[in-house]
C-alpha cells in the first residue's frame, strides 16, 4: 500500500515537483575516506527499502 501511494503521487501530477524527493548538501572538512563513505551509504540503502524505491511506467502498460 505504501508503494501504491508513492506511485499515485508520482503519476497524479506529472508536471509538478515530486513530493517524495529530498536533497541535502553537506560540506565535509578534512580527509575523505571514500571507501568508508561508500560502505556506510550502502549499509543505509541495504537497511531501508524505501530509499531504494523507484517507479518506471512502461510504454503500453496501464497498471
């Protein structure tokens, strides 16, 4: 049901801003450990399925 709601809102107003997109910008100081950053981001995605949700509407498919 949650994914159906996300899809409904994505299709309801195709010209409007997607209400479920959120962006954040951070400024990091000092050395960046790219391996640790990538691993922590992957762990976050692995744990929270809603961060992996996405929808494509295929041509000729109404449902």
